[in-house]
């Protein structure tokens, strides 16, 4: 039985040739946007607030050398309460 990390790594390695530009998309409670941005300090981040301002869509472009870097990034953001990875 594979874990979500192993499954994600296998899919990434199947569809990407490393190094590769990877796009993360998250829905974040608006008060937590800086937490997400702080995990990606050197990467391009774009934001779009929801109509009511409760949530913010955060898109991050990351040049990754391996699938392990992507898995590690997802693990880092998983600790942020209320975040949804798309």
C-alpha cells in the first residue's frame, strides 16, 4: 500500500522531466496567506482574493530539481490550518 507521498512522487516522475517548472495552486483562508508565502520566499507568487475576501487563491511557480522537492513543499503547507491544495 503506497502513501500519498509515494503516489504523488510516482505521478510527478511519470509526467515531468526534472528539473521542471511546477505550479502549486492553493485556496487559503485570507489570514494565512503570509504563512504560505513564507514557505516559498524565492518563488513567484500570485494572489487573488475571493469576492467576500474570506479566502485567497495563491498560485506559486517553483523550479524544482526533483519530485522530492515538490512532495516536501506539499508537506510543508499541509501544516497550515484551512489550506486546500488544488
